[in-house]
């Protein structure tokens, strides 16, 4: 994008902070057992649907910029780094096998960006059909029995006994990405803010915009930081 659209950065910033909040609570309750807490409905909603908002926003943004292949490779490579780190945590016996992220949100986003050039020239109504169909197929696959072909995990058919701390198969999430692209080609077809009169120098807007622009780094770094905090808490209790 030659000129950034402030509200997209703000929405992305809110989303990444929501993800960090969800991981903070999950780590505190599930990984480290520091508190016992029944998750409220708001937490469950953000946990289950926050990733969808990321895919929708990414679908919008991919229609406004260029170099989707380059950015897709970078994001997918970051996903593979997370796979390597979580696999190492399992091999070091810090956590059980479910900690390994085989195909998480960064893997999914990266592949979506790499696939986008194949769909770029389609009109918005064609993308709408593709998006609805792929999303529906993805939800249908969730109800199907497990299979033992490991590569099918990437499209939404995990193997028997599959468990992962972050799982975003291409179906239905590539469908959500294309639905975001529909919004990009229609609502944002002029490639400009829908709210030009807003004071973007407001502190909160600048803060959320900054978080949105740095969302990849925040995603990569927040979990090691949270782990360090919780380890310090555990050590202080043992002292």
C-alpha cells in the first residue's frame, strides 16, 4: 500500500492484542496451572474467532498492495520457525506433543498470500462464491472422521490423535481470506480510508495502529516473553 489505511492497522492491532490476551490466559490456566478458571464466553469467542478476523483483514490488505508472494514466503518461513521451536520444546520434554504447531495461523496466512496471484484477476462475485464454498467445505470437513494421510492435515483432515496448540487449516480459512478479498475489491476498491475525517493522531489510534503494523513481530515475540514471565512467577513461588 502506498498510503496505509489507518482503520485496517487499528483493527489488526486490536486483533493481535486480543491474541496475546488469549495466550496469556491459556498459558496461565492450562500450561502452567497458576490459576483454575472457567473461561468466560467472551474469552471463548475471541479464542475461536479471533483468527478469522486476521484472515479477513489479510484478505482485504492483499487487494490493496503488491508483492504478496514475497510477503507470503516471509510469513510462512516465520511459521516454520515456530514449528521448529515448539518441536524443540517437545523434544526437550518441556511440554507434551500437543505443543507442536504443525500448521498454525502463520503457515495458513503465508500459503493464502502465495495462492493469491491465482485469484487476483477474478471479479469480486467469483471470489465471493469461492469463499463461501471453501468455507462451507471446511466446516463440513470438521465433522468428518480422522485420516492417516499426514499432508491432509493442511487442508482440514488431521490424522487420528492429532493435537496442536495452534491449528489453522486452509479449509475453511482460505475461504475467509477470499471473503476478505471480496471486501477489499468492493468496500475498499478506492484504496483509501472509509473514515478520512478521524483524528489519526489520537493516542489510542496511534497505539493500536503501531501494534497493527508490528503484528508479525508481536506474534513471534509475545509467547517467549509470556513464558519468561510465568517461569519467573513459578521460580518466585518456589523460593
